[in-house]
């Protein structure tokens, strides 16, 4: 089974967000939604096996930048903005 199977749902109110006019912000937001686990999983970090629940995932700025083409510093700013 491919990791890319399944679907996500986006609500139209996303268009009302102040960030909607920033295409990189929307791209990163949708990318993060795609990466979120749809079932529990395990992830190896160093020598530790970490349980990852539904809706969670492990990533970093460099990975997100390579996957989206968005500059690492912009990703860092957007992630802080999303968190707030």
C-alpha cells in the first residue's frame, strides 16, 4: 500500500485566512496536512522508536524545504506563525 493513498478535506473558510494570499503559506499548510499520519505509526529517531499518533508526523526545516521548494528561513517563520 502506498503512503500517498487517501484524501484530506479542506474547508472553504481557508480562503478567509489572512495567509491565503501568501501562496507559499498555503502550499506549506496543505503539505503539512498531507504529511500528517492517518493511522498510528512508529518512527526511528537515533536509537529511539517513537510512537506517532494520528495527525502527527516527524519532519524538519530542511526536509520541508526540499519537499516544497520553499526557503528554510521562510518555513521557519511560517511554522512559528502557524503555531501562534
